[in-house]
C-alpha cells in the first residue's frame, strides 16, 4: 500500500499553506512530500466517524529526521473525494516530533501516515540580484567619496570626522565583502 500511496498528491489546509520559517510565499515553487511512516487505518462499526467528540491520538515510528528550515513533518489522512483521492492535513494536528516518532491528534477515522514535506525555494531572482548589485555599487561610490572627504579636507578634521571616517571605511569593507561573496555560499 505504501508504494501505491507514496506518490499521491498532498492538499494542505489553508493555515498550513504559509511559507516555512519566514520564507516568502512567492519564492515557493512546489512542495514534495515523502512518506516517512507505515500507513495505518482506523475504523469503527458505526457510520459517523468524521467528527469525533474527542480526538484520537496516534503515535507513528519513523526514521530519525533532522529538522531543517525547509522541511516539515505533517500528520496526514487519506481523503477519498470527488476531486480525486489525496493526502490531506484536514482534521489532523501534529502534536510533537522527536526521537524517531511523531504524535498526531485526529478528529476522524481513516487511513493515516506521516509525511516529510520538502519545500523547494526559488534561489535566483535576476531582478533582485541586479537591484542589489546596483544599490551596493552606488553605496560603495558614496562611501569612497565620504571617506576621501573626511580624509582630505583639513578644515573639517576633528574627532567627529575621524569617527565618521572609520565608520565609512567599515561600511565600505562590509559592502565590498558582501558584494564579492554574495554568490559564494558553498563550503569548499
């Protein structure tokens, strides 16, 4: 059953569709779920198992997962609807994850599993890169002019201009370091 349902689509509740850990929503390209646990099914003999008065608690065992900013562990259930069958987070809440297990509270009975969701974030935005380089270039030019002014104009030299010169040089070096190392984020 796991092989059949592992590639099934995931439908998130509206409150779970926010970007993970402060990532801007427009940069999210897609999410790709990975089935972490076995699939369990829970049913009762009575007909109404969709809105239980108290939630059912499930604890799933799965491989130990290291939390990452673009990963999230979700409790999901299998939904058979007219729009097609899919995994959904509706009616299930992740209570806690740790030590190779995840605890869920669900208000209905169905088939349940744990999915690890990987958020793929768009890395490059050429317009934003151009604006950053242009802004830093203008800032570097202005900082060089300010440093030359504080250094070469004898009429305005005092303790205050000396401090401003040092601040301008520090900002110049910081901007220069950022501009030259912005694309060098991978360790060698």
